[in-house]
C-alpha cells in the first residue's frame, strides 16, 4: 500500500466521522506513523508504506475519529513558534492565547528584568513563550495540578529555559509572597459549568475539566485571582488575564474593585476582546 492510498483512505474515514479538517489531520497522523515530513508525503505519494506504518496510522485514525485532537495524539503542540509537550493533565494550548503573549510583550518592552508569574500554567506555554523572548526575565508558574506542573517543567527543560523558570503547586495567588510579580499572566478556566458538555467533543472530552470549569457563571477563577492581585503585584505591576466571550466587563469590574489604577482590553485580529489588563 502506498502513502497516497493511506492518505486518501484516512481523509475519507475522518470526513465520515465529522472531523472538520480531515485531509490535514490524516496527513499529520500519517507523517507521524510513517516517520516522514509533509514534503515527502505530498511529493512522493507513490512511496510504499513500511512495515507497521498502516497499523499505527489506523490506530491514530480511530482516535481522531473519536474526536481526540491531533495534538493530543501526537503529544505535541506548537505555540508561539515553540514546541510544547502536552498530556491529559494539561489544556491543549490555543492560538488565541498568543494574543495575551503579544500584549504582555508589548507592555514589557523597554523595561528592565521582570519577575513574571503565570497562574494556572498548564503546559507552561504562556510563561515559557515570554521567557524565550525576554532573556533577562525570570518566572514562576503556578498550577493546582501537580501532573500539569511536571509537564510544564519538562517543557522548560526541553526549551532550555529551566534556569529561569520555576514551577510550584498552589491555589492561584495563595502561596505567593507579597509584591513578588512585576507581571502576572493567567489564562484561567472560564467556561460556565453548564456549558462544558455542549462544547466540541475535542474540548469537552479531552481537555481536563479543571482547565475549563469556571464555576456556575464562568467567573469563579477571576474572583479568586483579582482578590489576591493587590498583594502579590509589585508597585507599578500589571495583570494580563485571558477571558472568554462576554467576560470583558465583569472581569474589568473585578480588577477595578481590586484597585487597578488603569484598565485596558486587548482584541485579536478578528476584533474579539481576548484579554483584560489591569495596571496597578
Ligand atoms: C485554561 S487552563 C490554562 C493552561 C495554560 N496557561 C494555557 O494557557 O494553555 C487553566 C489552568 O488553571 C489550572 N487551575 C485550575 N484551578 C486552579 C487553582 N485554583 N489554582 C491554580 N491553578 C488552577 C488548571 O489546572 C489549568 O492548568
């Protein structure tokens, strides 16, 4: 059987399962199973698949047809041009979150060495993307999940950032020292609990519940984080919080009540507000 035959069969199987991008996903899974690049797959479809390739590929296709995301099957996701390992204990980093990273880098530009705290660090993607761009900064990633922290620590090591990134278990700001962060970033769980079951299966079935569940109204984590901010931010510090749809006003109100001197919002290229910023 040739790579081209396998690709065609995979595309059809995934399309029949209702997967949104069946051709691309089949190609990514086949590249992994066959150990070839996309260029080889597209350029030499007549190449014969080696022993074992078809079995691995079929098993990947079955998982994808059950709506497991390609990134989880491959165990890897690219974020901010860097490769992150993920597993069932971590959120799959989203391209949306790069909006927060870009905005935080804008704020950091021209400042001296900063201490960055990332609450709910997951794979560590936000903190590690910032540290990769800011060679003099140091960072601390906090998560309530010890298993997620292991993943983040491994990512820091692979990216060569572990000398400047520390990770610790904690409940939002509770375990942090006073005035310990110049910049605080967070992408907390923000889905209203009752909405989780109605999300795409790729999210509802495969992202950890603790990374999605924002309590009854989706705002529980923001309430806890805002309450702790004034204590852990250094004077002149800033908090960048990713938000879900329709959360800009309530999250801005929480930051205002926490004593933010100035509030800003950051929109993505489609004009959706993805991030609320409080300057303290
Ligand atoms: C939406 S995920 C974000 C992960 C990562 N920062 C990203 O953007 O891909 C939220 C994270 O918050 C963590 N979390 C949930 N409750 C927490 C709490 N009380 N204290 C600290 N972290 C918490 C979850 O384990 C999860 O890793």
